[in-house]
C-alpha cells in the first residue's frame, strides 16, 4: 500500500495546470506499450549488467529507493546499483564526475544510462511515465521553499524530463532550477513535447553528456 508524503499543491492550481484527459489516456497507453517492449528488448543487457555488478563486489544487483510520486504518493524506484554497497543510502549529496562512491561497473552503467532500464517496470506498474519530472527523495521535497515547487507533483514522475536534455551538462542541477523546468513542462505537456524530450534524451545518452 502506498503512502503519501503530505504534499500540498499551490493554490489555485487550475491557473497553472489543467489536466487533458485525452492526452493522459493516450500517454498512458503509449507508456505501457513502449515500456513493455523496452523491458523485453533490454532484458539481455540488464542480465549482463547484473552479472557484472555481482562479479565486481558481490553486492545486490538492484538499488531500490523510496521516491515521491504524483500527489505526494511514495513508491519504490528501481535502478541497477551503481554505487558501493556502503554508499547506497538516502545520502543527500548527488554524484559528481569522478565520485569515489561509484563503482567501475557503475560508472559505465551511468554513462550509458543502462542503470535506468529497470524503471521501465515502474512505468508499466503505473508509478511513473516515460516523460515527466524526475522523482525526488522525500527529504528533497520537504526542503521546498516555495509553494509553486509542489506543482511538479500534479503529474506522474518520469524516466526523463525537460531539464535533463536542456541542462544535462550541468548535472547536478540546483533543485529550484530543475523544478522550474519541471513546472514549465507541465504547462506545455503534449504528445509532441514528450516525443521531442524522448528524442533529445536519446541524443544526449549517445553523446554521453552529463552522466556521472
């Protein structure tokens, strides 16, 4: 059973966001179809990555962490583990280039974004979408200083988002700046916008920009 963090969206939210029911239904259908196929296609890659992780230090293959989803509901986000076992916690410090907490296998997985592949399961289950604000840890959400920052929880979090293609080389991005891009996306969300973000993400991954 999911629990909620107690997110209080800024009022009046209808001035900023008005849900398009047709778009939401179409987005969900595309998300499930794409993520379902992606789980099958990437399964061999994940299997090889899992073996490499296990052989490197014998630790767990997957990293599971509580994140804040739509309307403040908490859910478990899945990733391939890229950090040393003793460093895998809810540490507030983001990873940086050359971070010693990241394993050698993990550095490659991050650079290629292979560590994100398990999140296709989150999409199929319904916790996440392909495109949407990246899900934050609860302590980040509690640190929000402005009510408008809560607007990012009006939609499902995504595997990729607007700021990841605009500011990928600046990661880790200052939280308020990232949230501003998220709120902008919510106001512009459409199938065309989502397609552009997905294509931009693919280009960024193949150019290995900003992945630590």
